[in-house]
C-alpha cells in the first residue's frame, strides 16, 4: 500500500507486525564522545541539549514553559494517585459524572488530560483547548477515543516522570487497546455523526504513533538496525485521509475542529532565502536541501517525478526568525507566531503517492528526504518528538548506509550529525 493513498485502513497499524530478520550491525558512523553537561535538568537530558543548569529553572525550560526538574531534586509533583478535583481545573474541564466509577488510575489520567496548563502539550494551543473542552465527553460513547485519551495522558506522564514504571505500562496498555478499538470502528464504516470523534482520535494517534511505533522499533531491532519502519508515517497521514472524504470534511467544517482546519490551510509561502539574514545552521540546511534537489534532478523520470516536489517542500521546514512561543492562559489563547509543528505536518500531508512507493523500496533520495524531515524535527521543542526524532534519524541513516549512499555521502553525513549527543 502506498503511503498517502488508499483506503482508511492505512491509518492504523497492527502493534504486533514489527519484525526483522536482519542481524547485521549498522555501518553508521560512531557517535562522538559525550560533551554535554551530565548535571543538567531532565528535560535537557531527554532532548540531548546543553543545559545551563540554572536553578530553579534553566533557560531552555523557562523559554518553553516546561516544569524544570533536576535528577537530585524532589519532584514538584509526587507519583501518588490523583483524584478528581486534586488539580485546579476550570469549570469547563470537569470529568463527566458517568466516569465517577472508573478505576482510580484512569481518573488520574483523565484528570491530567483536562487540567489547565500554561504551555500546550496536546498539539497546538488551539488544539489543546478543543481537546480539553470536548474530547472526554466525546469518549463517553466511543471506547476507542477513551483508550486513546488514556494512552496519550499516560505517555505524557511517563515523559514527565521517566522513572515511574506505572505510567509507561499504562501508556503501552491503552495504546494497544486504542488501536484495536479504533481499527474496529474504522472497519465498520464512518458517517457524518462520527466525524468529530474519529478526527479527535486521529489527531491524538498522530502523536502517539510517533512515540510508540518508534519505541517499539527500537525495542525489537535496536537503533540504527533493521529496515526503516513507516508505521508512524502512515498514522501521521491519517487526518489528511479523513479530510479527503467529502462527507466527513463537510461535517468537520461545522464541528469542533473548524478553527483548527482554518488555521491548517494557512501556511506562509516559501520566500527567497537571504543568507545574510539567516543563522549558520539555516545556511547549512539550505545548502543541504539545494544539493539534494540537484542530485534528484539527475535521476531517471520514474524516480525524479516523485521526489522533486518533496525535496522542494523541505524549505518550509527552515524556521522563521525566533519569536516567543504561543501560550495558554487559563482558557484563553494568547496569539503568537505560527506553531513550529505546522510546517512539518503540512509536509507529511502533501507527500505525493509516488514518494511512498520509493520510500518503501528504500530509494536513497527518498530516505534522505524523510531523514531531513526527522533531523530538522530534532530542533523543535515538542515533548512527543524529542526522543523519537533522534531515534528515527538514526534508523534512516542506518538504512542509507546499508543500501549504499554513493553521490549522497555529504547529505548522509549531514543527517548523521543529528544522531550524535
């Protein structure tokens, strides 16, 4: 099945299908000696960034609005089970009465999902407001959405408390349950009445799949080993596949996701690149993309036609001038610059079907294009991409070294620079 085309069935992925028959080790270049601080905060360690070790809040955590914790500090919140009302919830974010009899740990996960926060962690700020206002109520009659919410909340808590095995186990359990229920619901067919609920689940699965499918691949094959697995990529395209169904899009444009759909249709055009106004990293990225486009232009038409458009689209991933992030204040959205994930999702949603065929065949230029996407994603400060983006870049580099890079040696070395740390 080509990525980006075909029936709705490619939205989900069987959690038991990731296998490999390869035992050979990757030829990826050895990682450089660790030069980052070993006393940094937990967030900087997870993101493989140099921490300035400022107390009580390092500068990176302060700018991103994250809670800053150091390995030897007492956590700002303990691992005790939370009960409804234990957090300062807004009136619109109350748990439905029907959920009062749920097991205590599920109440904890639902409470975490709807609790107000100063920084968005459920997608963009506007997406988080919609999720926290409507998702739990939508799940009352949709078990697949309930398990998806529980999985997402547990995955985030596992990220915040990496030493707490309870959250990691809950995340895996509910992720697998959500896939089974979601698959069953999609196989029964969809109608306009399902639009908001199914689309809400698809958005959450986009983020969940990137974390869990990448982690599953690492566990079964090891980083840099085995063939690149595109399970998370198919899930990324799930929302676009739903939007391509006229009856669902018509209902969504009148539903709870109207504002987000309007925002997603607006993307800044790719303007001229002025090196004098760009950082050294941006200049190097632009040179990498330009060299890749040149390499693709010399390929036979059967390959070139499916690669040139994605290669040119990579330019939208070069970020604009740094600006303060958009933040949430209570239930209000503070206007700010475009969301950093918007161009990355736009890129995936507009990949042509021919690119999917080439990627599945491990065509080198296709792998470099997707590797550039994952590499640039490592620069985005989003909790659910931090670990997986580095891991997926390593896996793509490993695949490239096995199939042979030839004229793409410099491009692959550029990608491998994102695998160190």
